[in-house]
C-alpha cells in the first residue's frame, strides 16, 4: 500500500489517533488506518521519538480538555492565555520532533513554520 501522507504526518496523525483511542475507545477505524499506513516503515529507529510525540499530544490534550468540553466559560481568561502559550510551546516541540523523525527515516518533507504562533 502506498502511504497517502508523508511520514511526518502519518506519525503525527497516528499518535493523535492512538491517544484518542486510549482516552475514548471511539476511533478504532481511524487508528487502524494510520497504523496500516505506517506498516510500510521500520519504526524501530524512531520508537523513542514516537513515544515522545504521543506524550506531547497527551500534554496538549490535557491543556485543551476544559476548553473542548464546554467548560471554557468556567476558565478565567488569564488561564486560557496561559494554556494557549503552553500549547504553542508543546507544538513547537512537536514540530521539531516530527522533523527529527523525518530525517531519521530519510523523508525529504519537513514541517516549516514562518511567522507562526508555534515558533
């Protein structure tokens, strides 16, 4: 099967789908789709990075949880701002990690952000 996405997007989407599945058990088909796409790659070289990517998404999930659950009006604006900055910082780490994995797997596609909040 030819992957639909470049490896940096596959690992990112898989990490998100795996986290969502572990938290909700509601997206087995989505998780399986990305896992099947990744079966064409030897992921042993990026195993640690993939675990770290999962942890980054878990941190972001936790920071966004109140805002996504309809309780955002119970969170002070200062806290929303603090979380937004922290999410930006985690996303910066996420992008760097994805690019490390791309390099290790010899994928030419990199994620580059210019004048973006994640910088």
